């Protein structure tokens, strides 16, 4: 199954599968079993974590128990807002690796820009230096607006490979995605299914799903893929894990894509987390 997932090449040459496994709330032995099953039995090769999820150890243990060689996996973690000052960021990246008992992360992201604190440029420099040390293969950001990214590149000469943003049918991020494409930065979607039953009960998407004999979740994830967004749905259920990754045997036509994109709302953010003002620690 893993070989059927397309690979996306980032601006630094690192490749990521087009779909990965989100792990928020997956912890302890149950979490290890769930992640290991996703790798060994379902075929996931991209695993998304974060320092603030407090499960980097769980992810690392799943990687060690897995039968898949480490070099075939892509493991992500993220720097929290409270450690964006340079020295703290360097230590936190090291701590992330110690927690997971890994030699390197394939992708490491700044979780939020926290512009009021104004430390995100020095945090970015810490990621750049960690990459030079071989601790990280590719560096990126989450929830950064274009002006934040432009400042990173202007002050360090390095732009992110990925920006992980809130993206789902109720918040399609058309302008941000267009800017990413123009600047050779890959879009990655968090909360791709909107963390809500509302989207899974939407009549428009249900009709499209019926047309393709697919589930609503599969149609939404396929929509993300056709938007050229890397998607990381979270599930602990083997049935749902398999369903989520099985989206590469059908296509949505232009009209169907437009119908789903047309569900977007000006107030579509799930928790009103506007990166221009939201602070995450």
C-alpha cells in the first residue's frame, strides 16, 4: 500500500508522501500500537508529531518497533512557541530527538509564528543551524502568513520547504495556497476533515461521494490531494487509517472540486486561530 502513495518533492530535494498520519492525542502503548499498525499494515510512511503533543516518545517507539527501515520513513515534529529564542530552540530540537530516540527528523517545523513575541526569525535560524548539524533533513513552518515567511527569507536567506496550515472545505485558504505555489513552498493541511461532524454530514460532499462510491472522508482527502496539499489526517482506527490512505484510485472533476471549494467561509477557522494575532506556547 505504501508504494501506491505519490511522493512530493520539496524545494530542498527531500521527498514526502502525499498523505501521512496525524498523531495528536496518540500516546502510550496504545498510541505506539496504532502508529506501528499504520506503518506496517496500512502503508503510512509520513508520521506527524509535535513537541507540544507530548508524544514524540510514542512516535519514536513505533518507529523502532516497525519492520520498515528508518530511512523509508518521514518523521515530523514541531518547535513550540515558548522555546523560540535561539538557544532555547536549539536545546528543544535536541530534546525532541532525545524524546523520540531518533538521530534526525525528516521535517521540523516552527509551530506558530507568535508575532507579538517576535522570536520566530531566531527560531528559524536555530532550525537552519540544526539542519547543518544533520539533526533535521528539511525545515519548515506552520501557520505562517506570507509576510512572516518573506521576513524569514529576507533575514536568513532561507525559505521554508513546507507551511502546514489549517485547511479544510470550510476554510480553503485559496490565497495562501496560491502564494505558496508561486514561492515554491508546499502546503500541508492540518485538520483536513475539519475536526467536526458537520463536514462529514454535508449533503454536497455526500452526493459527490455517492457518485464515486467513496466515503465523505475519502472525497475530502482527495480534494486536498488535487489541491496539491500534503494531508495528515489523524486516526487510531485501522479501518479509518486504511480508508484515509485509499484515495488514489479515483479523480474529482473540476465541477466537483469547485463545489467542495465553494463551501469555504470567511469565518471558517475552527477555533478562530488567526496567525496574525494568535499566540501558542
